[in-house]
């Protein structure tokens, strides 16, 4: 595997998409600790919401009264 160097590349080899993504990342990174903490907490709450939806779906599927398995006669 080749490692990428952090040396600037000539203009003909630079990727405009990479430059735009790096610029957006710089703009959107929270500067204050309070903002970072708020975003961290919001990610945790989002994952908890997804977990809740999954738990509800499991409960719904389990309560449908579908047989858990079928008995198969063995000779």
C-alpha cells in the first residue's frame, strides 16, 4: 500500500473534490467545547432513537403470534 504524503501536489494533480471536502470540514468543525459536547450528545440521542425503533420492530414481530418453529418428525 502506498502512503499519501502531506506535501502539496502540483495543480495538475490536485483533486478539486478533496479540496472542497477539506474546506467544508474546516468550516463545519465546532470551535468551542460546548458546541462539541452538544454535537456529541445529539449523536448519542440519535443512536438511542434508532435503537428504540429497532426494539419496537422486534417486539411487533415477536407479538404477531407466528410460530417460533415447526416440529419435524425424525425417523
